C-alpha cells in the first residue's frame, strides 16, 4: 500500500497546512482576481473600458494598493499569469505589495475547457501537461497556492458520470502536482447555476460531484489538510421560478458539504457564481449561522461579488481611485463579517451591490 511510499515529507505537509490555514484565518477569505484576458474583457466591456494590458493593470493596482487593513479580510489573492509579473506605477511587483501586507499570493493554473465528445456539451479542463514545471516556477516567483476550476452543468443527461469522473480525476491530479511543488491546491468543482432546476436538484448534483472529488483526492494521495475547497453554494438554477431564502440556501449547502467533505479540509471558500454582491454576502452569513456541524472554516473566494461595485466606481478613470478602493473594502469587510456569521445587512449597500452578476454559460 501507499503507506510505504509517502507522497509528502512531514516538512512539506507542515508548510502546506500552514499556508492553507493562513488564507482562511479569522474571517479571512480570498479575492479571486485571476480573470483571464478574455474574462476580464467581459468585465471591462460592462463599464465601457477597453481591454488593454494597461487598463487591466491599472484596475488591479487600485485593488492591491487598498489600505493595509485589507489584510484583516483578505487572506489570499488569486492572480492570472500576466498579473503575477505586473508592477505598480512605482515599479513594485504586485506580488510584493500583497506579500508585504501579509496576504498569500495564488495563481490560476487551469488552461481552458475542452469538449468531452459524446456528451451534451460537457467539458474537461486542460493544463496538466507541464504543470509540475509551471508550479515549480510559480513557487520560485512567490506563489504559495494554485487554483483549478472545473465546470459541471445541470441539464438533460448532465452532469454525466463521465464528466463528473473526468473532472474529479483532473482536479486530483492537479492537486497532487501542486502539493509536490509546495503550492496549496484550491480545488474548484463548480456546478454552474444555468438552468431552471430547483434547490433540491442542485443539492443532489453537488453531493455527487463532491463525493467523487474526495474519492479521487484520496486515490491520488492528496494531503487534505493542505488543500482548500472552492465550491458553488447550493442554489436553485438561475431560471428557476421558485425563490429560496438565504437560510434555505445555507441549509442545503451545509447539508451537502457535511455529507461529502472530510473534516480534515481546513477551509471551504465559496465562489460567487453570478450572485449579486449582497446575495453572496447574505448567503455566506446564513451558512455561518446554519445549525449543522461545520468543522471547516466557511469563507469566500469571490471574483465578481468582490469587484462589481469597485469596477463600477472606477469606470476606467484614475481620479476614481479612492471611491474604487472604498467600494472594494466595503465588500471585503462585509464578506469577512459574513465568514464569521456577523454580517448585518444595511439598506445603504448601493445599487451595484444588488445587481445580478449572472452570465449564461459562464465557462471562461
Ligand atoms: O464566480 P466568481 O466568484 O465570479 O469567480 C469564481 C472564479 O473561479 O471564476 C472565474 C473565472 O474562472 C475566476 O476568475 C474566479 O476565480
């Protein structure tokens, strides 16, 4: 048995579990600023700003140079390759700005979807070839965790057992390679919210997907204490006519997690999946008040739900820097409170924060 061939040394395990715990300590979560060039283009188009490298750099500089107190809410930031090597206007690398604030730097490692032939438009994710070399280089360049997003959808015959198995195996292989190179893997099997399915259907599928992922992680000898999970919350499909309260979402979500995610996993950081900023915060808060056993930190790893108000406040103008940082810090603080079950909804949340951020077929 593998017992005779340990995957990691005690020192490697210690390093990985310390990194994972730092990211989710005391109500901290993750800013997912790892939008690929194309995805960032969609975001910039909404505010009528051209998708140039300089505009992407400027927006991210504004976020990363927010007040040092952002480190009370943000434990880690996921970067895209381009951003890991970008600098602020004074010539300082973004990654060093973040590290000086005590924030852990992460890197997006998946490289796009590829179709699974013979399925109803399902996909697997590419990026395993050469992954070990990329991880080793990113570790040298200051990254301490990685992210890989697999996409599953609910539809006729979906997700198929092929899509569930294939994506779970790719996630596990990625996680193993990350750990060999000193990176904590964020394991992200996203069941996307497209469709008219109800809450119970999403819970059923999420449980099947997570159970398969944890079997695969075990098969690949992944050290769970040195991982973080980034799942969808259990919600009804975007086109479902029945509406659910945050408490119902929380109960379905924690039930699914409780049934499938081992207690050894230190943190579960949800994606926002097109929810409005305010809904993402309210649901996270309800999750942290849910009366079921919760042996893991339950926090956030939001892209859209941490940046929508900030993008709207920025509008591509450097004169709006202060307003942009204020908008970002407000959401970061709200989500940190929600990660402790201490968020109190205020009616002054701002128009942008209640707008749905859903985008159909959001695969990349
Ligand atoms: O759902 P959200 O919170 O906006 O983003 C979740 C996320 O995994 O999906 C995006 C696309 O890959 C990433 O930028 C981000 O990390």
